[in-house]
């Protein structure tokens, strides 16, 4: 996310997190926290990707 990589590799990591029991709320919190450092444009892209996963 920080480097702008929002392709299938990020989707894989999100899916893998779900498999290991990370909840939607926890994923949203992680993305929100990272967005404070990377900027909202990247954050919104990742939120859209996470919504599809």
C-alpha cells in the first residue's frame, strides 16, 4: 500500500488474512491506520479492493 502496489498480491494478502481469522473490522482498522501515513487516495483504492475480497 505504501508503495502504491494495489494489484493481485494485495488481494492475496487480504484473502489470506481472512483465512487466518482477521475480521472485516480489523482489516478496516489496519487500512485506516496505514492510510494516515500513505494518504487517502491510496487508502480509498485499498478499501475498494478489500470490499471486493
